[in-house]
């Protein structure tokens, strides 16, 4: 017998059994709440039961996939291969258990434990402190009194769908002093709100869809930059682009007239980021022009970028492939690229400038962890600012230049075992 899991466009997963020699097919269950990605099936020695990771015992609720607080963590279920009945045998609150396997009378499975937070580090370096637990990708308001972020657990069954954007009030010492407020919410992934320099607008990246979708790559979702009045959550959202593909966060130019973001190019090579600039009419929010920056041919993939404080230059994180990264400085129009530094990284590390324009803060590998570094704008030796037990990335310097807000992630991938009895 061959057992197969089929993810359906409806969001349900079917468990199908094929008799290899007779070429007969039977559907054991058609309403499983499994993750869209890869799944392992473990079959008992007597052929009566299957062990599969599911988010619930019933059919999936696609609307619930988009809720950051939904209790939809994967548990290991035992499924009766005759009746399709299912019961949980391994469940851990707030943690995904997945990929079951059977051997020598034992059930084995993997457990994915992620603790993420927005943390703060003094701009001179030192220890990090948590500001908002369960959040990532921070952005400061122009007055430094608010911090926006993305929040939502990284549930494997709903990967990326449950991310909303929120904000909290912070004091002059980068301490959180309020509850979490939602600023952008909808079906699919929402990145944090970037306030315009005058505080009137927020710009954000979203995979906004009109209906609940079951999968990150569902055709009904978008992948673009949106604009909205900052202080009115009911104001209409203005879709600024219609060509995004794995789009990154949007950043305002210091004069509030341009938005900078990275995106793959439709029709181009997947995994290669280009930089785009939108000219914005600051009163109406209208897009005046859209420009792909003519970066140096030596820049392979501009995965992250940040305006200099005077708006005359752009710092660029260049993904060279594998763990190779390079830090570039280009003029605001994308020309005259200057390669400042080669370093190592593993993902979208991010970078930012200090308010005086003299220093760039970036995330790079130190051993096996991403840490924060600084380097003078004019080049020279970089300085490691942190020696954290977690991974630190997406640095954003506070408007007063005293703090670096960043994403902090501690992840543990574990293998567990228990007797089948």
C-alpha cells in the first residue's frame, strides 16, 4: 500500500491509499487539517493506523488560519485507516509537533520551538532587552514614541497567513508602556506600518486577499505595497503597486515623497531582489511615478535597503548567494555603487543608518548566530555590537540615535520519542 496526502485548493487535505499491485485507490479521509507543505505519514506495523501532524481534529477553518491568536499548532494524530477517525496523541500548547515516524515500538516526532521578540540594544552595543514579545521587524514612529511590528505565531499549518501589524507605545529608554494595538489587519501576511515623516500616512507590505485563503501561495492573494491614513483604521487602503513578488518592507525617504522597497521582478529570476522607488504625492497619497533603480551589475540581489538621513544615499544588503553578503552604498537614484564590506549572513539581515549619517548598523553572522555590527559610512573596520544567545536582525535606529530596535529569534528544533503503548 502507498499512502499519500493531497492538499486541496479548498484548504482541506485528503489521505489516499493506493493498492500498488491492483492499482486501486481509496480515500481514507478528505477533511484533514494539515499543513500545506511537506508532511510525513507513519503507518503502524499492523497497517491499521496512520500518524499524521494536524492542526485540529476536524476540517480546517480558512478564516482561522489568518488569526494571530488562533490555537492551530500542529499535533500528532492517530488516524484509524478503516473509519478515518482521529485522536491526538501528542499535543503541546504554542508549539508545533510534526513529522512522525515509527521504529522499534516507539513514536518519534520533531518539535519546532520559536521564541521571537522585538528587542532593543544601546547604539553603542551591549546586552539586548525584550521590548515586545511575539513580534518582529520593528519600525519607529517619527517622534520615537511608538514602535510598529509584525506579530503572529509561525504556525506551520498557517505559515505566513496569520501575520498582522501592530504597534505599542515606548518611552525614551525603549521600554514598552502600553498594550499592543493593531494597526493593519486582514487576510494573509501584513508587514509593519512605516509612518511617513509627518506622521500622516502609513505604508506597509501585504499579501492582502479579499477572501480567506488556505496557503501562502494562493492565487487570490496579492503581494504589494499599500498606503493608508495613519490615525484612521477605517480609512480606505490605497494599493500602490500591482507587480510585487516576495516584496519587502516599505521605507519612506526623509522628505516624505518617496517609498523604497525590494521585490523580485515578475518574469525575472526567482530569489533575485531589485530595488524600487515610488514617488508619492504627500497630500493625496497618489503614486506619481514608479522606478526600478539602475543598480550596479555587481549587485546580485538587493534584499534590504535603507535611506541615508539626508536622503542622498541608499545602503544596500546584497545577497551574494549562500551565506555571502555585501554592504553597498549607492546614490539615491541607484547609481555610483560603492562596495563597503563583505560579510556572512543567513537570511534577510537588514540594515539602517544612525541619524548623523556617519555609521551603518547591519546584521551579520558571528559564529552560528546573527549579531549586530556597525561600520563607518566612509569604510573601515566593523565593530560587533552584540554577543547575544539569540539571532538579532532587522535593525532600526531610534530617531534620537540612542537605541537599535531589532528582531530577536531563538529557535530550537528537537526530536522526541515515546513508546507507542
